[in-house]
C-alpha cells in the first residue's frame, strides 16, 4: 500500500504523552503553579522596566526582552499540558499544533540568542566601560534584538516547511505537547533523516551560542585578574545572575547529551520530564534572579512593598 493510500486526513491531534502518568492531577497542579509564578514574575519585570524611565538602558532592555521570551516560551506548551492534566482536554487542532510547535522552538532558540546577547553586553560593560554607552545604545540593542528575532524565525521556518507537505498516518502524539519530533512521528515517512537535520540545526544554535558565552566569560576572567579586589567583587556579582540563567537553560540539554554518551537510554517519560523541566526552569528562575540580584529592580520592588505597608 502506498503512503498516499495509507495516509489519513488529520484535523486534530490526540495528546497521549500523559496516558501512563499515575497522578495526573498532582502533576497538573504543580505545572499550573509554576506556570502562573513564571508568567507573573516575568510580567512584573516588564512592568518595572517599562514604567521607570531610569531603567530604559541597554541592560534592562535585554532583561525585558528575556522576560518576553520567557512568557512566550512557557506559554507555548504549558496551557496545553495543564488542559490535558486538569481538564481532560487531550485534543488540539492541526493548525494550533503547528503554531504551538513553531512558537515552542522559537522560544528555545531565542532563549539561547538572548543569553548570548546578554553575555556580549556584560563583556563590553566590563572590558570597555568607557565606550559601553557608545557601543551599546538603546537603538543598537533594539536593532540587534529585532535581527535575532528575525534569524530565529528563519530557523523555525524549516519545521513547518518539512511537516506540512508530509502525509500523516496517525493523529496520536506520543509526547505531552506539539513539538517537532512529536508531529514528525505522526507522518508516514521514516523520521530519522529529518531528526538528523534538526539535530544539526539545534547543535549549531546551542553549540555556537554556548561557546560564545564561554569565550566572553574567558575574556572577562582574564581582565578580572588585572583588576582590584573591589572591582572583582562588583564584576562577580554582575556575572552570577547571568551564569545562573545560563546553567538553568543549557543544563537539561547537557544532561541528556551526557546520558546519551554514557549509553544511558532514557525512557519516553524521562525525556519528557527533562523537556518540561527545560521549559519551566528558565522561565521561573530568570525573572527572580534578575529581580533580586539587580539593584535597581530590587530597590523598586522594595519601594512598592514599603508603600503597601504604609497603606495597611
């Protein structure tokens, strides 16, 4: 039987990634709480920066952009998983699934791009402090941010371009939401070729952004050796926030790579757990890190709490 004859007309997908889960409601409540905290924290950071003209500086524009990416990233898949676990809504339309796939992977790419851009910002601020405001103006940051979004969208065009023309032999997703591997496995073709192509693109993005961040850190560390103790403390405090965000974003991917190299075969549930953690972790950690470790945002937050206490 030809692929064309065996294929079906898919208008909706059934999400089957949680079928073997023992306590779906508990997991759903956990994801819901983390999701709400992540969205509210990122929205608070955006509001702090947008409403305060003194924070309209390159570094804070990058923090604001990171918050926008985090909201988009976590909202791409968590509402679907929450709907499946708590409301029993385990279907998603074909078009919505493709949109979710694109937005999810766009968030993944943009998270790497923004962290690399923030590393560049810290590198210039520490190595060239006197030229910083001429190198990275608000206009330059906005233009470079737009370019990164455009490049990320260009990478994402690959996925719908591959999936849409292919015939589908199943409407059941083995995963917990619509990402590229999940949708591709519903088609009638051998997915290995496309997985390899996707892996090359993912490796290119993750490897080069991570290497760029590492090189910027190496340059800063070499410069720090020649600095005074007070300057070292100030630089260390500046880098810790960014380093935490980098570890949380790249950590799950490296854990999976290390397990694969050691010959540890992860089950579907374990891979999905890592994927969910890779989404929830950065989107929750990033806003709190920059909220509590950035002096200006922390001071603004304390002023708000102080006003609330005076009203009480």
